[in-house]
C-alpha cells in the first residue's frame, strides 16, 4: 500500500476578534516554477540559496512603464538606475529595451561603458565624482548632474584644463509636501540655492546647462508629490528661458516609484496599495503638459526608475535548515538565506511561498536566516504550511537592491540566474568561492608561521 | 501524557478546551495523534502507527512528535500525568 504524504502535526490556536475589514489573504499557494523553470531543478543545478531573475517580467514591466508615460507625453526616455541592479545581463536587458543608463559612481560609469552604452547616453548623478570620473564624463559628453557647489567649481576648473564645454544639469531638491524631505542631494529650490547655481553655470559660460534634475524620495506612495516637483522644475526652466533665452532640453524626474512590496507596518499589502505607473505618469505628464510650454518646446522627460522596474522580476529560492520552538511557543524556521543577501527584509514584509504542495493547514512562524546574529530575521510573523528540513521556499519581489547591497558576511554570495524568454535559465553571476575571497587578501609573510 | 478528559475533539480537527475557553484546529495527522493519545496509546504504538501509514522516517517523526506533544501541553489540551 502506498504511504500517505507526511505533514508535520500542527495545532493552531484560533483567535477571535475584530478582523481586518478587507479580510486576510493566504500567501502560501505553492510556487513550483518560475517562468516555466522548475524551482527544484533550479536548486539542484545552481544550488541554494539562489537568486532568480525573470527576463520576461523585466521586459513586461519596462514596457508597461514606457506605455504609461508615452501615451501621455510625446518625449520620454528611461535611464536604467545602475545601483538598483548593476549585473551586466540585467543592465543589457534594459539597454535592449532602449533604456539609457543612470550611474552614481565611477565604478558604475565604467560598467555602463563596458556594457556598450555610449557616453552621451549616460547620466552621471551622485555626490562622489572624482577628477578622473569627471574628465572621463566630460570627454564622453555624458550628462553630468551637479550635486554641490564644490563639484560645480571643480568642473569650471576642469573646463579650462580640457578646453571642453561639459553638458550639465543640476540636481534640485525641494519641498513636495512629503516627509521626509530629501535635501541632502543637489541644490534647494525654496531657498534660492538652485537658482544661484543656475546663474553661476550660465554666467560663467563654461558649460552647457541642458537639463534640470530632481529625485524627491524613494518608495513614494504619493504621486501628486511628483506633480509638485515637475511644476517647480518647470518654474526654474521658465526663469532660465525668460532671463537667458535658453531652452532646457530635458527635465529628469529621477526615480522613487514604489514596487509592489509591502512595507513593514503597512495596513494593506503593497500589491493592493502602491500607485501604478499610470498614477505616476498622470501626475508628472499632466504637470508638464499643463505648463506654458508650446508643444514644440516641451522638454524631454527622463525617468530614472529602478526599484519599480526590477523588483518583481527577482526571486530568492531557499531551503529550510531547521525548525525550532521558541520559549513563548512560537514556531521558528531557519532558512539558508539571511539578511546578508536579503537586505530588503529590514524594511519589507517579503512574500514567501512554499515551493512544494501542502495541505491547507498552516501555522504562524518566525523566519530566521542562518547567520549567528540576532538581527538575522527575514519575517517576524508569517503564516505558512508546516515545513520540514529540506523543503524549499520562494521569496518574491527581491529584484531591486538586494543583488547590489548584499553583503559578503559570514557566508558567501550565491549564484544569480536569469530565466530567458523561452524559460531557459542562464547563470549571470557566479557564486563566490573561498579561493576568490582569499585571492583579495594578503597576509604578511611574518604572520604565516604560528604554532598552536 | 493524557488528553484532558473534558477536551472536545471534532471529526474535522476542531478542538475545544472548556477549562480555558480556547479553541484550536489541527491537521489530519495531528488529529490522529490526539485520538490515539485519548485512547491511551503509548508513544511506541503511535510511532508504529504513523510510520506504517505515512511516508516519513523515525527521526523526523520523533522530532515532530515531541514538538507536537509540547504544544498540546503548552495549550493545556494535554497534561503530562500518567
């Protein structure tokens, strides 16, 4: 007689009380494949934990975003935010779709060049640009977004040395009615700093001010803040036109659109509550179109979205290492991935699905990572079917920032694969090895000899 | 280990403890174990019954059984008196 599939015995206390009026949603429907590739096969071929990127989702999300803006505004250009995910394969998918690149360091700038992005399609943001970075960007006619006066004066000096006219924009920070106000980057609008910097750039006549840039925050849940920002940038653009007779070529609204993740402390799940691309596009494009610009003079709208374009395309596959019971009776499950590679679990309630069939019985658990560190908590409270050692899970919406902000801490970083449009997995970043890690270190000769 | 006499257990795995007023749900295998405990089956008898019926091994059952029994005690569905 064939034996019945075993499931750990569970007993769950039933709590009655006031329900969320929207009811609760079960999150534990098994996810056994991603874009046609079986989770079990991926783990057996590439190991666990494993990051999986869906090319199909990237392209679809990108097209959705482009459609939302281009159906509302005639000149739109996306620039892929390298810091969100600068794996070369991922960047190349965005470049194939027509995205320029937006970088914030010399490292990212050179990555974009090596990926084949022409210098004049690279937007160089950020407060840290070395002389070498600036010289390279000036020679490549990249769009340099000036962050502070020290950088502005240094570029003026470099123009004398290089005998070139750099193409620049200034980053403008402003009050858009949301808290916190991001005022550490760029020049402030309300205090007049931005206007002073614009005057300085135009009156010194050493560079071409071609754009105005802002980036009002991250995971912005209020699309109307973008309308305020666009209106303020256009106000600056009009002042430039009326005082100097110059047309600004582009308005760069930065990024900050929310992904469908659920922020910790949120009442509703992210998928139900975050604005859509259409919501953001409506706010921004309406502000631009309602301005006094004639149709011919409308500036190019640049968007540097990162998180909202790639978060949903990322999955983390993992394996249960152990189950244990905490002193207060809660169930704890230890996974083979921790906050070292899933940095975003500090601020998101990541959706986690089992990767194999289960019955409909569930239990409340804490999900811990494998690190010998108390902070290594993936989910403080989640309802999942009873899982046993060796079972697999899929963590959703992990494509943004995790594969750039991950830490080589206690364990080494795992493989990344991308599932192509035909469902075929490609290894796009190899896992780290002890040999690789040790190859970066140098132990002085006199320390090599010891007796224990 | 004994299931408390006044604890009510339904066919579907709904459990009610009138002493505390708490109610619980359990999965089919949990219900089976509770029923066997209620019928005064020994741990060894329960082990044999589960291993013959379900696709699992001895050490997995052992770990899970102790955890389950501990939860029954924590929730005052069972007591450890013989």
